[in-house]
C-alpha cells in the first residue's frame, strides 16, 4: 500500500458501531460519503456492511465495484483484482471494471494476462486510449525487466519500519542528514488515516555516521509535527528553510492540504508559516524547490489541469518576496492520471512520479529534460530496477552524483512503503588474454601490449611467464572508459607485431574483453596468401593484389622492419628463363607495394627461379594424377618474404 495520496486527505477516527445501530444505519450512504472524502479504508468496511443490507442485484454489483475501487485507491492490487472479478461476474454494467482489472493484474507483474484484459476492454471501448497506453507499457515492462539498467537498488533497513516510510529529502550539504515521512508508532498525530488505516504521518530525521550507519530516526520538533498529518518535504540548498506538506483536520470539512515553511535556527525548525499558493479550497503538496529558490514545483488538483493531480510551478517575485500564480507544467508532463513527488536535480532535470505515462505498474519514476528555466520536456521512464511493478516515487539525488534514495512498496519491502537507496555503478571494462608463438603455440613471456585510446590515453603491460596479461580496474585506476576506441599493438623481440582494436562505444554494461594474440616469428621464410600469375608471365592478377595487401598491412604494423621479397618458379622451362621470370615477379610485387606508399628502400626484390623448390621433381613424379602434379608445381611457384637484419629509419 502506498501513500501517494496520503498527504492530500486524511480521515477522522472511525468510531465503533453498536449492533443495535447497525440495523438502522444507511451504510450505503455512509460508504459513499467516505469514498467521496477519499477515506477508502473506512469505505471498504462500510460498503461490505451495505452489501449485506442490499436486496437489488444491480445495486449489489455497484457496491462490489465500489469495494474494488477502494482497494485500487489504497493500491492493494491483489484485493482489487479479486473484487473487480466479482463485479464483472455480478454483471457490473460499466466495462471500465475490465480496464481496472487489467491495471491490477499489471501491477502484480502478470503482464501477459494484463494485455489480454486490455484487449477485451479495447473491443468494448475502442476509443479509450488508456487501453492502448497500458497494453504497450505492459510490453515495455517485460522488456525492461529482461534487460535491466545498470542502477542497483537496496532497501535501507536502518530507516524503515513496519509502517509507511517515504519521501526522503537531504537536509545538509554533505548528504548525511535525511528528513523523511513516516506513519510509524510514536508519531505525534495519533489519529488513524481513513485511506490506510495507519497513523497520521509525521516528519522524522536521521543522520549517517562515518561508516555509513544511519541513526535511529527521531521526530522533528513539534512546531513541524502536529496533531495533523505532515508529509513530503524539501529543503533549500543552504539547509535553512524547509518546505513541507500539512493536512489540517477540520470537523465537517474536506481535508485540504497546504505547503508550509519553517526556518532552521540553532538546529531547530521554527516560524512555521503556510504558503498561500492556491487559496483555502484547493489542496497542494509535494514541494520541490530550485537551487536559487525562485521556482517552487508542487502537485495539486487545481482546476484547469490535465486530469488527476498535476505538477504546477510558482515563481518567486523578488521584489515582494511572494509566490506568483501557479502555472501548469503542461500536457507534455501532466496526464489524465496523477503526477506527484517532483524533484529538481542540480543539473536541472525534473524527476517525478506518474501513473499516467507508460509505466511498469502503478506509480513509476520519470525524468524530463530541462528546456528553459520553467519548462521541461521528453519525459522518460527510469525503467527497471529503479521502477518496479509496484509503486515507486519520491526520488532524490545526492548532488550531481548518480546515487540517492527513492520510495517503493515493491516485493521485499518491510512495511507498505519503504525507503530504498540506489546507485549507478561505474561501467567497468577489463581486457585480458594471452600472447603465443604462431608456429609452435608456446607462450611468449615479456611481450608488451600497448594500448592507445581515441581520447588520447595510453597504457601498456607485459605478459607473465605463461604469456598472459590483464588490464583490470584497481582502486581508482581505470584503464578503459566509456565511448572510446582503443588500438592495440603487441611487440615481442624476434616476432612481427600483433595488432588489434576494441571499443567501448555503445556498451551499457560492464564487459570483459578477451584478446589473444599469436605472433609470427621472424623465420627465414614467411608464407603469405598465394600470389597468382599466368603461366610464364609476371603481371599481377587482380586477386594477387588482394594477397599482397596482407604483406602491406604487416609492413604498416611493423614500420621499422626491412624485408626480402622473393619469387620462385617451378622446374619447368630453362633455369635462366625461370630466373628472369622470378626476378620480374618479385619486382612486380615490390612496385605494387611502393604504389601503396611503402618506401622502396624497405624492400629487396629477389628472384630465385627454380633454385629453391619446395617439392622436387622426383617427388612430383611419384604423384598419381595430373591434378596432384599441377598442384605441386603451383606450390613451387610461390612468393614469400623474410625479415632482414637491421632497422629501417624513415628519412
């Protein structure tokens, strides 16, 4: 059960009724009155008693539906589901019961069932967009739970009780002092609330010590807390002024909530005053104050809004030091549902809770981009796990950091509403792997892995005795950062350099990159992709140019090596002709590489003709088929390279 409306209306104490008066009292009338006054907890019992008196089947279905509505407003979704089903079975005439049944099922995270119910309602009321919005949000909720954001959310056991604890606000610049609302035992307001059946709520405070432990929450002084109900609050950046909600109890009158202020003097809150924002007949609450204290955002059911409770703002007149006429934040932010619990982040982002925008359950937390000093746009759902299938509201941030507190009655809560802390863990990237000899697969110790980032960063490490390396986060040391591309070079004496690339761009979760490198040893003859020629010719075929690009990349990756590029023929034809042919073939390869920008002085072209056959004529003669013999001759017609002694120094 959530207190999303608790700070707006509160009930009188429910008096016990004697069995003698039970038979005479019009419980239907009393129940409807309690419902109108939003005393839903009281209304449930009154409607149940009214049902036992009622004879008409139609009126009985109306009463059953009203009980379901009471459970909906108290956010007891399991009971709401039960009673909406009973109302539908009792032939309740308005198909809206199906819509609310779907909402109750959705709030219990049974999204597929909810979509089915929304579909039933859509067939009966095709023009109601609520079915479309909530069906779509049910699909999104399933996706969000399957692909959660990086936020981590934790219950704050030291702050929570078995009653409602909600709407925290920071009370100091170091963010170690919290003020929050609670209906726990020991509150000043001992009346029972007709919405929840719990005590009227009061404001409590707690401080965090050096090891992160919160002190036992205690009541604020009685100038703040009264016999009435006090609720959501906000404190200015200096910690000198508190804005809070109070809902006075007046006999035979609707409960109208107002925003009050108090001054912090010598550590005590005093000079409590009501802000005259809307007059006496309209309820307001849930204040949020801008850093410069010129904009006050609050929730209200002022006339002219979009639906239920909307977000409004009032601007301070710096000359008169008074708050101006409330202005609605507009249809981009406000919906036909309720928008409540605003919070203004230090970067100007507006956070609030809503049950009108597409969400996971009932109330979800949303954020909207600041477009000017007094307007916000592009509201977006904070998704799971910041939001849950249950109620999530009252979010605050610790300055500009990605941590803070929110309120939720999600599964696992101690009471009905609990305070949760949240944090956005940093994205952590780890790179690890091994470096081995390409020829014999043995590990290479002492190979240097050099990494250069597109952001200008550079770091390196050596492999251990097993050829392994790792770049891991350690303390405050972070090697890899979000949205950066990294070029990797691996160097080891006697080997050609290894190259690689990795990027963190677009990664929204911590990742371990595994990069293994097998280095080519600088042996006498290094094979390369086959370079093809026509028989007896030295002109490069198109596909041969693609093969030579392999060598081009090696020369680029190893900018200081010198090479001998050698061409070989098969044994057919004269030795002199083969020598000339191989010389021309080697030169053709070098000329191609020079055309791509490789300096000619780095390469020596040599033709060996038929001097270095890989497969001898005697071996070829033993082969069975002409195809096998031709393939052997082709292996002799090869182009290879070897690394020469010395180092190339660019001019």
